[in-house]
C-alpha cells in the first residue's frame, strides 16, 4: 500500500472532481445494468464498482490527498440524508404491534455487530499504518 500524495488542487475543484467521478461511475453502472436487463441493481453495481476502483487506486498508486479531503468535506453532513428515511421507518415500526421489540432487537444487533467489527478492523489498520510510517521515518533517519 502506497502513501497518499499531496497535491495543490483547491478544495472546490477537488469536490467537483470527486462528484464528477461518482456521477460518472453511477451513470456507467446504470447504462451497463440497462444493457444487462437489471435496471434496479444499478445503484449497488455502481457502489461496488466505485469500491473496487478506489481500492485498486489505493493499492496501486495511493489515494491523492485532494480526494480524501473532498470526500471528508462531502461526508460531514451526510447523516442528514438519512433523517427522512429514519423518521418514516420509526413511524412504521409502531404499526408492528407485538413484533416491535423483536424487530428493534434485530435492527440493533444487526447494526452494532458490524459497526463493532468495523471499529476493530479500522483500529488494527490504522495501528499498522502508524507503525509502517514510523518504521519508514526510522529507516530514513538511520540512512542520514
């Protein structure tokens, strides 16, 4: 895995490039899914394609700093996008009657376990990344 490289792209341009990349991948997925006859799968195909593209980019070249900065800026308030869905789902939950507590327990467990696992993986990943960076710095100091 290669480190990120710095660039002098202004934030507004980085945001436009990031959005253009997302739109391009999503629209390409729509075209491919229409051609394959599975129009309803376009969003998930685009999501998986974007994940594969970004992972390959990260492993081969390293993600540029402008992409990380732009995505962090765009994702700061992304939780607000889920408020209408959450409110609607919350209202519908009370129509479940006796099944409310079982459904709530299932939702909580199915959310907390993946988040817990993701937190453990992120902690290990970031710890290994910090160790690799400190080893690189130590090697460079030794060579000088």
